[in-house]
């Protein structure tokens, strides 16, 4: 009944004028990328035109053990909507996770969230060619381990956004309008979800690329947190992307640095501006997919090292007058290299991933970051939809942050590791055991060991 109530709330909100985002089951891996977000929008529009071709089966048909969506074709109406330019993905995800050792408290917590992502094709809706719109509506209930694990990076990224771990509500975190000016150039504007295009560096075919829902759960392995200062989770912004080569992209966007999960587009750029650029290069050396992502973030907004960030559990302390700094910058690089790819299913791969980042270190609380790991899909021919991953991250805190907290709550660098195995019970239902261990940034807190289960149903 709780999920039914949440679904009705979200449908009520979306039924007015919210429009949609990108995501599809068994989508290929993405790296941290503004350009990937736009490329996915373009690909989604193209795929709609082929949805009823003779060579393409109806993706909504089939029995419970073959169809990708639990709710199926809605008596034929879902395919009709897709032909008219409206598609919709609904993800219901539940978490049961606990701290078994160390941390701040040894408890198990239960919570969940509902993510609704509709997508609209303007031409099919009778408007004009190249226009599309997408949105992200999300809601959350229950509690998480984010407040008791003792780590600066939330142990459950999906439940950490858009606000504090235990806050409940319904939020419109994206409402983005896109216009393709040519086959290679897209412009966009609206409310941008900072992580929808920032999926895990290497989590191929795990039902969804939404952060924390398909692969790793720890924030340290979901995206590169070096961009935490200046890039909100939900931001107002405009930008453009160029698509070239074999799916490579270059994107630039200008955003208001204010968090707008629960706000509209009022008082734009009153607190400064954030410029983000991102270059994604795709190639196939020796026939195996390689993705390299290079990005930069620069913000003119004023911050202190202890200012609240939705991505980092900074200590709630106020050690006197803090120095205010502006003009913060960050650079990052991420990549993945497949070491194997199925000849019959290009989404079935496994390989290595990694990422690094560096910032000014003041006011950015993170001075440098690094991660690495191995992940993939199809552990065996008998389990073609299962996916798995093992990863490690290192979070180098800024000297400014350490100095500010030294006499109140001493901090040190943080690192952690995670392993998961995503079991495809059916194509529309995934059960994921997850284990994490970390050395927390707060000195004196014992190393937490976390264990949990995640159940996701795709409607």
C-alpha cells in the first residue's frame, strides 16, 4: 500500500505539466558526463521512431519472465503513447542496510524511493522536429545508514539526494527542454538534475543509470565528488552539446549554484554562476569499448569550506568566523575499458574503471579524489542480465577543512571499498546484495562495515 500511495502522489504531480528524463533498462555504461545526458536524450527520441518496426519487438510485451517492465503494455496504451512521443520509466527501489561493525551506531535501516522519468518527443506531439523534454520526479520514505555510518561520503547515494538522508517529500529535480539544431548539435535549458547524466563509471546493463539504484551505492563510487562544490543536485541552467564520431560528445553548461530541488526558477544567478564543461571520447581499441571523460567545473559563488553540500556529510560545527572564498575550480578525469564483450549482446561486458579529480582545496572541502575497480554484466551464460562490481575510492580532504575542524572534530582523509552483485530475478526485478567497508574521515570513529539488500522493480 505504501508503494501504491507513493505512485499515486507522483502521478498526480507529473500529470500537470512535468515532462521527462532519460533512462532505459539494460542501457550501456555511462561515465560522468553532461554530454552523455544529451546524447541519451537524442538516442531516446530516435529509438521511439523504431519502436514498432518489423525488426523491433514491442519492448512492453511478453510474460513476467521476459518483459522489461513489470506493468507491461497497459493493454496496448503504452505502445500507443510511445508512438505519439510519450515514454515513461518508473523505478521503485527499497533498501535494507545496516552497520554491522564500527561506525556511529550499529543498526539496520529500511527505506525506499520512487523515481518517475517521462520523456516527450515534440515532433510526435505535433510541435516541431528536434524538440524534446524530460523530467525527473522523485520521492523517498524511511531511514538510511547515511547518518550512522560515520563517513563523509554517504553510504547510500540514492537516498542521500536531494536533501538530508531522513527528509521525506516529493521533488521535481529536473525539467529540461532540449532542441536539436542539427544531427550533431543540441541546446538545452531548464531545471537540470546534476546526477542523471553522471552515472557510474562502469556499471553496464544494470537496469538503470540513475545514481545508486543499479550498481554501487556508496557516493564515492557512484560519481566523482570533486565537483561537489559549485554543482547542485538540482540546478537551473542552460547549455549545449556537440555529438561527434562514434558517440563522443562535448558539452558546456552554465548553472545557478543554488540548490533548487524544492524551488522554482526565482532569483536566478543572484549568488554567482557555475560553468561546467565535459568531453567524452568513445573508441574501440581491439574491438572493445573504451570511454574517456575529461571535465572541468568553475564557480564564482562564495563559499566556506564547511558550507553545506548535498554530496558530502560535512560536520555540523561553526568554529567562529570562517573565511569566505570565491572562484572555486575542479578538474576530473574518468574512464572505463572493457576487457570482454559478448558477440551476441554488446551490453554484456566486463572491464576496468577509474577516476581522479583535483580542486583548489578551498573552499572545496575535497582537494583530490581517486577511484578504481572492476565491473560488468553477465557473470555466466545462464545469468545474462546479472551484473557485479568491486571498487575502491580515496577522498583527500583539503588542508583548510582539516585546520578548521582540528580543535573541534579532527578530520583525516577517507577511503572505502564496496562490492555488489545485482541478481536479475526477472528483467523487471533486481535484487542486489551489497557490502561496504570504509575508514571514516572523522578521527576516533571505528571502521564501519555495512551489509544490505536493494530490491528494484521497474514498472
